[in-house]
C-alpha cells in the first residue's frame, strides 16, 4: 500500500505503477495504514512519513 502526503490518500500499486501515481507516494505497512486512518479520522493531517514515524498536525493549525 502506498500513501500520498500531498493528497492524504492511499493507493494500491507497486514500482511499475509509480509513473501514474502522485510523486510523493511512499510505501506504508499495514500497521502504519491503521495508524494513519485513526489520525485522519481524529482530525489530523499527515505531513510526513519517515520509516515508522508519522508527523501530524491538526487540520486547522498553521
């Protein structure tokens, strides 16, 4: 599974699909995917993914 920070969305694909996916797609594990779902539902925006770390901010934060 891939995640785009720019579009805040998940994409299914592999390295062969990268030319049609957003440029910032990064692979995420099932554990990260579940955590991202929880954070987005709670009103957070994912601003970066680095390994197992997710950086977030509240939707209305500047």
